[in-house]
C-alpha cells in the first residue's frame, strides 16, 4: 500500500511538471502578464535602441502575448542591472534585460562590483554583433593612434565593464598609448556629447551608430577615428587600424583577440538564471521568430540603420561558456594590465 501511494504521488508530480512544460502552460503563464525589460545603460546609445525596439515587438511572439515594459537601470557600466537580474529579479520569465557585451570578459578579469556568474544567466538571443570605434573630436591634437602614443588624451568612459573603460586600459598597457580615462558618463550618448563640448578629447561608439545617427560627423570630418575594435578592418574604414594590428607580440595579439570577443556578444538579451526549461525555450523561440520573420521589427531597425545579425540563445550561451574557459595565464596578464 505504501509503495502504491509513493508511486501515485510520483506520477502526480510528473504529470504536473509535464503540464507546466506544455505550450498551453506557457500561454497561461504569460497571458495578461507584464514582462519587465531592464536596460543597463541610459537612453541614447545602441543598447537602448535595440532593447526598446525588442520590447515593442517580442511580446506578440511569446505564448500569451505579454506586454513588455522597458525601463532603464544604468550604473557601473551596466553591472547594476546585471547584478539585479542575477540575484533579485524573478526567475520565472517575467524579467529580461540587456547589459554590456563585455560582462563575461569582466567577470573573468575579476572587475570589482560583479556579483553574478555570466554563464549562469539564461541567454535569450543576440540581435547583432557590434564593431566599436574610438574617436576624437576634430579639434583634438590626437588625430591618429600614433598621436595617442605621444600625448595624453582624455577619454570618456561609461564605467568598468564597458568597452570605453577596458579598451583604453588595454591599449595603454599593450600598445603604449596614453589615454587618460575620465569616468562618470552613464551612456555613450553622454560621452559623445562630452567629446563634442570639449570636456574630453576621445569617446566610443559603434560603427553602426556613427554611420546612422552621426553621419554628418563622417561627411564633414568632425571626428578622427583612431581604432576599430574588431579582427579585421571594415570596408567602410579601410584606413583605420583594427585593434589586433596594434599588438607587438603573439601574446599581445591573443589578449586583444580575446577581448574583442565582446563584439561578437554584441547586443544580446539575458534573463535571470534558473528559468524553467520550457520557458527558456519559449523565449528563445519567440526571439528568433521576431528576428527572422517580423517585418515590422526588421523595418524599424532598418529605418534606424541598425543591422540585424541574430544568433540563437543556445549558441550564444555556448559562446559565453567558451569565454569562461580562457587560459588563466592569459587572464592574469590582462588583469595586471587593466589594474595599472
């Protein structure tokens, strides 16, 4: 009798769990619900653009068609939002977010303020990879990267964990540049405005943002592009060195090549760890359906001249896992450079 009761209870549990994983169960969960989208940077940059565009279209592809509400949570190069999503936000699929493309790299490097495990996040999908640029205003005496080797160049940073903090430090340590990092800017838009006003000489943005929303700067030669942070030069920037070209040794090149991996993570979406597997599957499927099939979503990004190069969540998750297996000796050298 006891054995029969135990077996009946086990069967009931299996039945409940099975029901919880059905498409109907996901629809029941999301119907009439609000999903909060936390954006780790202030408005004005490409992180905000991709996140808010997704918030307008993703809901209709999720079973139950929930409303997605975007809200900014800037601070510490998006670590504030990442820490919140990891430890505080509900782990039921009602919270998602967009944070820095470099969070896994910064975790490996032991950057202060990190209270999360990048590989434990639920990675939903990537909207696009990104090529970051470092530039100076046309009035600056630093007009090429060679100039940056000779003179101090004040450079705006959006905080630890952002490319605008990590790259200048790496270039100072590996290539011998003299970038003077000025923190306190919440988003790339603020940093670009500071450069334009003359508060700093240099700032960061993506090639897509620059060529779309700041095309006048290119046309009228208002900026000097010093470095492009990718593995090979873009067709539109044939005269600007790729960052890996600045390496002096094989080990230097490996370090720069490792750090540029953040550009492949690009504008990606995460959810807290520990989501039910079927809910993870539903969110990932909705993301890819929106990315590949939603004509309105794609048209809105095209109007903003923002590219789409979607990557499924499971592939993105594996990329993060691979980043976390980088050889310790390489990480230690990078950590030493970045701390100086």
